[in-house]
């Protein structure tokens, strides 16, 4: 039974989504920015390339079984889909911002009836309603930051990553509505009909995400230092220890460590007299 998946057709979400699929072992021929469809080699698996904002609707309708898109777009669409996995990329926040010249520093400063421009009308309306603040939502499809400067709106609700675009347009954040990242979503009926396939896909991607935060360490250490090394580098179930031919005073250890620990780990092992220290990348790690 073919598993159908939608991924964003351009931008950083597209690039990272394809990277995760390929690292999971799903190879496909994707040449050019205009390709709409790709089949995965040697798998009953199809990938469609569509706009990120359309993916929740495609998944909801059953056109595809699963999709990768932003959590902000999923919540804005407010459709019956299930979140399967957080993907830890595409991090941003949906925020309320106002012109620097407005003199407004908090949400309470925005007057009743103010015009708020956004491409997230549902989330914006829900947020202001939850604060008992009556505003007029002005729906726009892009260039939100310019709307206060041309008289279209008094404030905006938009996605913010580094904040550089807001600063360039002399805007300042005064409230955060939500934090977002890329997520994998699935059609509820597909989870019933193709649960094993969806679970395998999610597990494969998750193993890539875990592996990217880890490194594989190999070193030859003095046998007398083994207890200390086992204490310092417990790994997932303790380091693997192997004898070295012709050396009764040394053993080889293999252990998985956090990427953030590599610098200190190498220097610690060197200070203990370790030899042949190797740090290797890990493609996938299944706990």
C-alpha cells in the first residue's frame, strides 16, 4: 500500500525535509525547483512537493497520508490532522509587533479597534480574543511589515526568527503568540490504515535527529584507566570494551557521546594517555 507524503516545495523547510528523508535511507530523484512529484527508490513511497501552507489541507483531505510543514500553519488551518513528530528545525515564533514610533510597549497599549495585519488571521483573532482585546484583523498574504508604514494597519502579527526583518522595518515585538517548528503530521484515517508504515517513517526520521546530536568515539586506553573512562563516558549502555592484540596493558573503547562533549572528551582522553582517538559521525541512532 503506497504511502504518500507532502513536503514543502521550496525554501529551508524543503531542503531540510529532503535531507532528513535521505538520511533515513529514502533515496529519490529530485532535480530542479519545479518538480512536483518523486518516487522513492525501491520503496512503495511517493513524495509530493506543494506549498507549505497547503500541506495541512492535503493531509486532512487524504490526498496524502503524511506531511511536513510548520506547526504555525497546522494550527492556523485548524483541521483534523494528528501531529506525529516534532522535527527540531524551522524554529520561529508568531509575534505581535508595532512600529517603533507608536509608543506602544505592551499589548495593553494597543487601542480597541486597532487594525492588525497578518497572514495568520485565525491565530491572531484567537489570541486577541483571549486577551479581551477587540481589534480589526486585516488579512494579507505577504510583506506584512510594511503595512503599518503605508496606513493599512496599526500593528502586525507575523513570524519572527532572528528579528532582523522587524528591525529593518523599524518594528518592535511586544507579545509572543506561539513558538513554532517543523512537524510531521498525518491523516487520522491513514494512521489506522497505514499505521505501521507511518510509524516506521517517523521512527526512521527520529533516529536521524537523535544521531545528529551524537558522535561515535573510539580510543585505545590504558587498562588501569578503564574504570574512570566508564565513569566519564557511560554512553547508552556503557562503553564497548575490546582487547588489543599483543597489549595486555591497553584496551579499545567505543562509545556514543553527545556532540557537545567532543571537545572536552578528546582533551580528557589525551591527558590520560589515550591513543588512536577517533570521532566519527553517526547516520542513524535507534535507542
